[in-house]
C-alpha cells in the first residue's frame, strides 16, 4: 500500500476583490465581492515509502498548497488524501508527530533564541525521549555542519546557516516523511550543495520519504527520480526524471565567440537562439548535424575566438512545457 | 502516557517563554517608570476626590493601595493579542502552529500565562519595593501600599490573583483568535477600551455609582482588577469574597470554552496562500 495517497484533491480559495479607484473602495464598503481561486483542481497521485518526489511548477501553480494539505495545515475543499492511512487534517496531532516540514521562505525556529534552545524546545514539544534526542542531535549537527552556530540566536545567522538549522530542526523527532517547500531558495552554492547532499543521504540511507518543491532544476537533477509538474492546479506530467532529461538531450547548444563582428550568421543545421555582441548561441540536433561538422563550417567562414558545446538547460525545457500547457504564471 | 509526559510540551513552552520575557529588562524598566508616574497622578486625583468629603465605600488609604496594586499588576491586563502570534497571523506563518503535535489552544494559553506572569513579576517586585517598603521609610506612610487586611485576606488574594492570570490568559487567547481570523493585530484594538474601563484600572469600580455595582461585579473584567484588590484590603470578605472568586472562575471557564471553539474554527479556515 502506498504511503501517501492523494485522490481527486481540490482546493479553492476565496479572495476579496474590489473595483479600482476611490469609487471602487467605497462600493467595497457596502458590498464585498470575492473571487474564487482554484489552487488545486482534482489532483491525484500516490507515493511509496522511501520515494523522493520532486514537485515543480511556476509560482502559483499549487505546489505549496498541496504541501500544506499533505502536512495537515490546510483542509481541502474536496477529495481524499491519506498519509500512512491517516487523513492529515482530521487526525492532525497524530499526523504531524510523524512528519517533518520545512518551508524555505518561513522560519519555525524562535527568532530570539539560540538555535540549541529552539531545538530543545522542539524536542520537548515532540516528546522526543532524552537519549534519542541527543543521538539525533549529534547526527544532525554533524551532517548539517551547524556545530559552530548552535549557541547563536537565530536572527544573527546567515540564510544558509539558518536553512541548515531549519532542516535539522524538522528532523529532530525522526519523521518518516519530510516535506521540503523550496528548501534551497536564496541559498549560496555551498549551502545548496550541503542541503542536497543531506536530503539525498536521508532518503537513500535512512529511507525517509521526501516530497520537495523547488524552482531550482539542479535540486531536481541532483535528487529526484520522480518528478511531478504542476500548472494551474493540475498535474501536467508525472514521470521519471531520466525520461524527461532524455527528451531534452535531443537538443544541444553551441556557443561561439567570434573574433570579428559578424553580420550573416545563418548556418545550416543550427538555429540562432541568442546573440550578445560577438557571442552567439545556436541550438542544434546532434543526430542530424554533428557538432564537429557544425564547428568546422563555422570556423571555415569566420575568425573564431572560442567555442563551447552544452546540453540544453532543463529550465528551458520546463519553461517550454509550461507554455505548451498554458501554465506559465499569468 | 504519564501526566508529566502529557504536559511536557506545554511546560517546556511555558518555561522557555518565561525565561525569554525575563530578558526584556529595558522594556520592564521603562514600563516601571511609566507606571510609577501614572500611579502618582492617579493617587493625586483620588486624594482630591476624597477631599470633597462625601462618604465612600473604601477609605482613601484603601484606594491608594488599589492604585499601587493596579500599577504593580498592570501587565496582567489583556490589552492585546500575543505579539508573536500576531506577527505569525500577519505574515501567514500561523499555519506553522498547526505543525506541532500539541493542542494549539492549550499551547497558546501557556504562552499567554508565561507572558503575563513574567511581565507582571518584573514590574510588581520593584513596585512593591518602592510603594510598600520605601514610602513608609521616607515618611510617606499615608501614600504607601498597605499590607493586606488579614492573613486570610492575603491567602484569598493569592488565589484571586492566580484566577486573574487565568482569566487574562484565556481572554488573550480570544484576542489571538480575533487577530488570526482578521489577519491583523488591529483586530484586538477594541480590547483596551473594555479592559481598562470595566476592570477598575481607570477608576476603581467600587467608587462608581451604587446602582451599577451589581452589573460591574458580575461582568468579566472586574475579575482582572477590582475583585482581587478589594479582597486584598478586606472590602470583599467572607461570602462576598467567595462570590468574587466564583465570578473570576466562571468567566475563566467561559473564555476557555469560547477560545477552544473559536480557535478550531479559525484554524479550519486559515488559507495561507502563497508560500
């Protein structure tokens, strides 16, 4: 039986709207109007224990709403959702004791308290036995490399340090499922790598089920085997990450820095993607026009300073995916 | 599960918050100075009022003690919602409260108790030092905070002021709910109006017209100021004192039940849009 089961899940919000201008404001005093927003429209999927699922989608697609329903914060408008056989918003306390949640843009640690005191408070709130607490603390501190900041109040930490503490704090009670909502947002490269490495270990070695939302395709690339793309509250695709990447492999990029100003830059088998001064980017399909032929034909006609070949970026593929499905943020 | 481990999360939050509040010494000092200042002004007004000569239900010395008690325990008055919960409500972080495997209502109540008690302790102790100990020494005994009427009165006062803490904290949870429901801390802006005027903090309730006393005694806010202080200097004694304690306990229960119902309602309705 799958660990997480979501069936026909729908969430609608009502937001107040008013007509523009002063007249609109006065009208709003008398008659309130609201507009309905469909955050999730009949979503369904299931997840086995130990899976790592990447959720991606443009802003406002419904990713966070889905995480909030799964974690028991929000009630859906209709539909079913079970985590380990528990309906999150009905048996909330039993449910949240077994999950860990990190929202990248929010903090759940106490702003004025030293990190270690927040940890201890959380351990008490989750009723973690003393021995188990010191064991997981030791492990988490080492893995997240946060030993030097434990005594520092949260507000004095950098974003990267803070996020590592946040993730550690979500795991003090050894949850079997971890929800990460944009865990790498705003982090520097080193912190991003640390977070990814940690999530990977947690999933592969400790068997923790992870659902991760992100805008950073490198997160997905490094972590997720399975990817669900959400747009306009619907699942656009639910597939294997490898398969998605293979689709992209068909297209590669050739970036040429010319040594001279070039006017005519049409080449057979390559389409112009962008141009900035003397640097020009082409797209080509290696199965039809091999890279070496293309390079030779360019070098034969122009003075060239430098040439590189790159895979198309996964971001671009996803962006294309959004626009095909009309899911780009409107 | 043993009672201790059942209570563990709530006691931990109570302790953490209490120790955090004790750190805000500068705020406490500023508050203390302001309270001394207002205490002096109120006493001067009362003295002028008593100089008018008419018979009053409490003596000037009792009225002065009333003022000092009020200034010492000012921080027990539920003027506004919990600051952290207000911020969380405004930023949408309040959903995080639902991620904890605890009863949110009890948790908020504990936070409120810790907040009120820590704040009041920080101010009551120096106020007692100045108004009850220092003033008599420097020859201002007539203007000082007097000792309780009897030993029994002091015990009943201890019970009554404990009920004041609970009454105030259960009411704070109601303010929290209002703030969460409307997503702005201004939702609790009306509270000071009722809390100040109906508790006796502005004018001791006992000095208001006799025909209003029945209503004033049984409305919820009397239990914040008027009832415990009158018990302290013996104006409410015997059955009247028990009636006062009963009124406090009754309203605490009412606020507790209302708070539970309202909290579960607002929590089912929070939307927390965006991320």
